[in-house]
């Protein structure tokens, strides 16, 4: 596909599961297309396995058996050097001195020898640090010996970066030497599907494959929905032995206990309990109902006088219902990520009996009012658009092999809603922290927004009398560090009677924040800069914080949530914008009363330039939180500033202000002045 200028468009094929990705990849490549899988498992790729194999070896690097395992039974391919290894008795020093090794193999083996000499240090530094040492020492990012070609070079680098950053996030304040790191990562090495994916990177591939889960928050020019014909209940809770969800934890009855075969409990196909699942449903597929004593996905169609609903005990039925709801939410995500074209494969006729509540395929077929005669285009009434929705049909014989041609835009396409009435750009995703500058001056900020870069507000320079020298850390890094230190202090949940501005918890919170923010460690900061930072935090930030009403509220609250995710929708002129933010502090004050607070660190005495931005941010949080809570809930919102200035500002903007500002981007004539 190409755009109106003839340039190729970016295409992503989305899957609900990875099961058929390999088959699709083979089919695409057979047609001459290159494919990048953006949903590869981090702990399944060979270069990550190699790094962790080195970690295993470092638990006992002088053990010949350990060395043999690394050199002959690991992702490293040293096949041509096995005779050399045998002659040397798997003594690494003798192997490195051998004269019959190729240069690339020798470099890796000598790198392993050097890593062995650093083992003592590896017990004193974070795991993410020595993982980076392993990667650099063995040149795994460059991979000059082509040891790891299962991924493109850019993806290999992304995988190694993801490994170190993931481990850094997981270890937090705990340091894991190689043996302990092995225990930490063992579940994900055994089941890579339980771990993270490799981050996607830009490549020259014709097509990108992704799961719908991986696509959340992303977009592409063309989205192709693969495999819409699966049944929602294929891997439902009825097939699980143990399940946990929300407040439900359930263990299936034992399968080796005999039950009376003549007990029938209609409408349960499985009667009391038939774990073998050998009964059949109306479509001839394996049963999703194994009886009354366990979760089912058996529909009861109004036989009890109510509407259709899933049958079974309330708690077990709620798990099945939630999993089905998530499947439909995934369909929404898949259908809403296309910027220009959405491609949906539909058969000319539905297979078997129509199952619109059990298959995406049937619901799409029904909603799009599709039939075999619909070609090449047709229109359906779409109330949310400016008029009819035009659908293009590319009629393909599924059993026929077609020759590929270079063509211009096909008739397949959809008319975006209100395209002729919209401004040139409307944000699909919005961060409350940058909403004010973005809606205030789109032209100046849109580029930074699209590239996920910081959008700064012009402010006065830092105060001249600050004790901080800013030799190593700039004002932004200092503000981030002190902000993180305050949040860490709150998370420590120290009783008010045991804390003051210079107490041990306060010092620990600052040290933790400095280790997170500085490039490598606190030791990098010159003494004068570190001393000034510590002094400013204790004297100007913490002292006021501990005397504030906010601190008293934190102590009295029934529950306190730090870095609480707040995500929702803002609708303006029929355009939906996803809002994703993170509130610094959310407190449940009891009795349906809640307090939202956003913390700011002031490095000068003027707040005029930033105040409207912060007030819109907290108003956006209040708007989203109101959607999550009961209608009767009362929400108080404030911006709390500490440092050169101590100030509390309470909800000057109404919660609806964000929608009003978004409407200006949509093209409404409504003014935002005064909001």
C-alpha cells in the first residue's frame, strides 16, 4: 500500500496470540515480503540465553564441568573448537593460549577469562551492571563472529538493552550476585511467555507482526487483523486447574475422584463434574462446560426469565466474564490503531453456526453488514461519522495463488470520520503533564509530543542563592531526583513520630533517589555538589513537607497510593482521546472522600509560568479519577510545591477543562480563554 504521494505505507499485522505467527511469516516470505516479529520473547532469544549462560558459569567458573557446559551446551557455537577444548581439559587458561583458534572465538574465550577475574566485583555491584560488563566484554551487541543471527542486528541490541534495564527495574535496592540472579530469572527462562517482549525497533521490513497486547499505545499506517475466527473460550477458565483474578482464587476439584455417572444437572453439559471434557457442544467442538463444580462458559439464554448470561457460581462466572470482556477490549485496541487503512479478512460465508458472542469474526461480519455480493465498495450507516462509512472489498479466492503486481492505491479503504472538518492534527494519546503546552501552542509542541520528548515551559533561571552547584546534574535532573526522594519517603510509610528532616529514613530516601537519577552512582557527584543537594533537600524541601497539611493527610489516610496510574478517555466533538497519566499521590480519606496531590520542586521563586500547566494536569487527573469512582465520591485535588517556594494550589480549573481544550484541536469554535 502507498499513500497519496506514492510512498509505501507502514504495515502491522496484529494477532491475538502468537500461535500462528510462524505460519503467517512463512506465507508472507513465500510471497517475497520481509517480516519483522515485534512480539519476540526476551528470554527466548539466543543472545539473552547466552548472557545468562555466562551468569550460570560465573557461579563456579573454575569448575571444569561448568566450563564444559558453557562451551559445548549453550547458545554459543564453538563447534569447530571442540577438539581444542578436549585437549586442554576445559582449562580456560590453556584454551586461550592455544594457537588453533579463529580470532572471533579467541576473543570470546579470552573475554570469559577476564570476566572470571572480576567475579569478586560482581558480588558487590548490581546485577544490571555486571550483565552490561558481560555484554561489552564479549562484544555481544556487535557480534563480530555472527554467533547470534536469529534476530536482526537492531533487534539484538534492543534485546540486550532490554535485559539490563529489566533486571535493573526488578532488583531495585536488592543486589543479586550471579547465583541469586539465576534464581530470580529461572521462572522466565523456563517459560519465556511469562516474561517481557523484546522492544520493537525500526527496521526495513515490509511487514511487522505484533500481538494486540504489544500494540497498546502504538499506531501504524495500515493495520491488518489476523486470525479473527478463533473462539473466545478456547483457553477459558474451564481449562485451568488453578486461577486467580481480583478477589477470586480457585482450585479445580481433583480429577481422580469418581462421581456418580447418572447424575444429570441440565443445562450443565458436564453434570456435576466431568473433568475429561468429553461432551460436545452444538458446534461439535470440545466442550467448554465441565460441570457445576467448576468454571464454565455455558450460556443460559433467558431460560430463567432474565437476559442471556454465563451460567455458574457468581465468583467463578465472574472470572469467565472478565476474560471474555478483555478479549473484546483487545478487539477494540486492534481496530483503533490504524491511521489510514484497516484490513479485516472475512470469509464469503461464516463457518458453522453464527456465534457473534463467541467469535470476533461473526461480530465483524454482522457489524460490517458483509455478504458475498458486496464488491468492490459499499456503504453502511455509521452514526458517529459525518455520513455513511464506505468499505472497500478486495475479493480474493482463498484457494487461488495470485501474482503480485506493483499497483497504486487499491479501492480497499475507509473514510475517516469528519476528515474534512478536522484540523490538520488531533492527538490520539495525551499526557496530562504536557496537555497545557500542547493545547496552548500545537505548532511549537507537536513535534516533541509525537517523538515522546520532553515539552518544557520557559521559566526563570534557578535561584542564585541555591546551595547546589549543578556541575554534574542540571536543574531538570535535580528536580527529578528530589521529587523521587519525596515519593520514596512516602512509600517507606514511616510513622510521623519517628521522622524529622534529618532522620535516617529521609537520608535513605534521598540516597535511593540519587542512585536512580545520576548516570551511574552517587560516587560520581563531586563532594560540593552532593553536599549542596543534600542540604537543599533537608532544609528547604523535607522540612516544609513534614510541616504541611499534605503530610498530616498522608498520616491520617485510610490508604495512600504513590505513582498511581490514571488512564481514561476524553471525548470532544465525537473524537475520543486516550489520556494516560500517573498521579504522584492518591489518598483514600474514608467516607467516599479522596485527595489527589501532585508534587513539584521549585528551584526558583517564580511559579507564574508553570502554574496553569500544573493546574490543568491535576484537573485532568481529577476528571479521570471521577470516571473510576462512584458518582457520589468527593475528590479534592491540589498542586503541592516545595523548595524555593512553598505553595498549595487547590483545583482552580474544573475537571471538564481538558475536554474543552481538546475541542479547540478538533476544530470547534469554542474559545479556551479563561480555562
